[in-house]
C-alpha cells in the first residue's frame, strides 16, 4: 500500500485502525483515509485541488516544523492571501479552514507555535479572544508545552 498513488495523493504509512496517512504531491496537507477507500480511489481529491488552493501552497515553505508563509504579509506579521475580486484572507485562517471548516463563531485562531507567519493547520487552535490574549501574555507556558517559540 505504501507508495500507492491516486490523483495527487500517495500513501505514506499505516496510521492504525485500518487507516493510512496519505500525502499530496502538490501541497503539504496530509490526511488519514481508510484502506478500503484508497483501494477504490476514494478521497483522492486533496483540498488543494480547487483554485485558489493550489496557488496558496506555492507560497508556503513547509519545514518539518512550521509551514512558513512566503507571500504578502500584513504589518502585524500575519500572512494575507487574495482569494477573489479584491478580497483578502488571512493566510493561516484560510489554511485552517481548508482542513477543519469555518472557524466557529466567537472563536479566533491562536498560533500554538507562536509564529505568526506559520500556516500549518495543526499549529493553530480555535480559542476565544480571552484565551488568546491570556496565552499571548504567557509565552513561558507555551515553551513548557514543548512547542518552538
Ligand atoms: Zn494537496
Ligand atoms: Zn507553526
């Protein structure tokens, strides 16, 4: 199964519980899919398959740790990305929403890695504004949790 390719995806390794971790040749997003689905060629469409998704990933430098945004940045250090006629989206938010869906109402995304240029979905956590502010004032706690600052 490892190395099996379908659409832009390829099987990387067994993830347990009859699921396999699949990567994408076009972007750094990974997913876990059931072996039976992979054999039938299901789930081959990575979220990056639609425009402007592919364009987004050409501006990302995916290191082993953070996925760094190399496109335009706002003055506060967050990446921004043009999604349509004149509209811009925050790069990290956009990336997170590709994987987890819309950010729940009343929540905002906190960089667990404390790197504002990072767009790696699993380095972001949906928290309330109060939680976000509290965390921002306590970087030592983040360090204690073992994340790079
Ligand atoms: Zn992809
Ligand atoms: Zn990060």
